[in-house]
């Protein structure tokens, strides 16, 4: 189950996107890629039609249920290609520190 509001370690975060053309009509790009970068700089990549984690709901609408494995500030990037152009959309979300998941020592490293 996805919980709105705060994000916690080992709890999925749904990150959705909608692709439209200049007339605001939903379109499917030729390729859709999602990248998430951990607070330590590790990048995880999902590609539509290759990775089951990147899901198409309907024309132009995609999402990833991404499960962060550490607390801190995460960054993400959607990249699409098609019709002669590449579109990049970025964002971020914060994962709360959890004494249950990360223990006492991690609290001092944040």
C-alpha cells in the first residue's frame, strides 16, 4: 500500500508522469526512461518495456513504484525520446530517517 505524505525506507513511492504534445494531447514517446539517484549518488534506471517496475497506465501516463533503501534526499529524472526531441523532467523527494531501519549510528551520519 502506498502511503501519502512522508516517505520511509523500504516503503514504495509512486512517481508518475504524463507526456503530452504541444496541443496538450496525451502521447506515448518512443522511449521512456526513469532514473532515481540515492543520497549517496547511486543511480537506478528503469526502461519502459524492459523493466516491469515502469508501468504504462494509459496513453501518455506512466509511473514507477520506487522503493528507496536509505533515508535522505533522492532525485529522479524522466527521459523520453520521440518525434525528433528529447524531454527531460526532474524532481526530488525526501525519505525520512527511521531508527527502526537504520539504527543509532546512521542518525549521526545524516
